[in-house]
């Protein structure tokens, strides 16, 4: 994966809870703060273990929040919405219960002497665009966390993922090395789908923006069906 960006917002639990299946519990900081993130990445040389010679390249955009695994109690991620630019990947994941929609998504990294910019645009239930940039002035200890390490542990390092809804919720495990992201900042955002999901008009006040130039991720499939208790 290349040019991975995590744009995160801290919001009251009451705003995010309706977006999460009843089998999952939101992970919170304190008693009333939960998080939602936009994650954009370029997937390169993606391989399936059954077809190791086949490489896939596509872009992906996830809207995700943070939950607790109901079985192990470990930190986990719930994918509220996910979009990919590969028709094959969208079809294959949807067939096993992971609803990755087919979307239009482009990214462009611009490097100057002083700063790096990542521009992102496309169409997903309406035209969207946003821009982030490297920023050495970002606070080292993000709000609600003791330090940057604890923020990264919460927002980036969970190794369990969930997707689906109350009718069909599935879980899967993820493996990746311990990552050390860079601090970036958001300069522009126009994303109608995000506003449609939540009754919030202004998404300029970000909690944190993290950037990874490159990372190796493995997803273990097929996913496991999560049965609703009771």
C-alpha cells in the first residue's frame, strides 16, 4: 500500500452509535468520545494466496470507526463504507460478505521543496475532493490521548476488522508491521457522502491526519460470520 492517509475526527458517541451494528460496541476515549476516520490508499501489487502470480492495482477509500471485538475484547475497526476502483475486487469481496463498492477515486502526490501535498478526488454518491499536506507544526500529543503513540495505537494499529450490518456482519484479521506515520494536516474537504451519513455540516476540525508513504498489509479471508447474541 502506498500514500496511505488517515483523516480522523473525534465525535460524541451518540453521533456514531447509529452507524454501528448492535453486535459491536464503540471504542471510546473517556466516556463519550468515539472516532471516525477517512482512510485513502493506493493498493499496489495486491496478491491472492491462491493466485500468487496475479498482481492487482487499485485505489481504496474507507469510512471507518473503532470498536471492540465482542469475542476477544481486542481493539478493532468497523468499516462503515468502503469503495474501490477495481470492479473485480468489488465483486469478489461483496460475494464473501465484505461490501466494497465500485467507486471513482484518484490520488496525486505533489512534492515541492518545502511541502508535500496529496490531492484526492472522485465520485461516490456525488463528487468529492480533499487535500492534505505535510505539516511539521502539528501537535505531538493529539487531543484525548497521552501521546502520539497512544493515538496511533488506537487509530491505525487494530488488527481486527468488521464489515456488514445487523443482517450479515463478518469479521476478519489483519496483519501489518508496526507503522510510524507522519503528521499531516487537512487543507480542503468536500465529501457529500460523509455529511449524508451524519448530521454534521463542518468537517474541517480534524482530530489528526496521519500519512504513511508505504506499508505492507495482509488480510486473512474468507471472513467469519458474526452471530448476533440472543
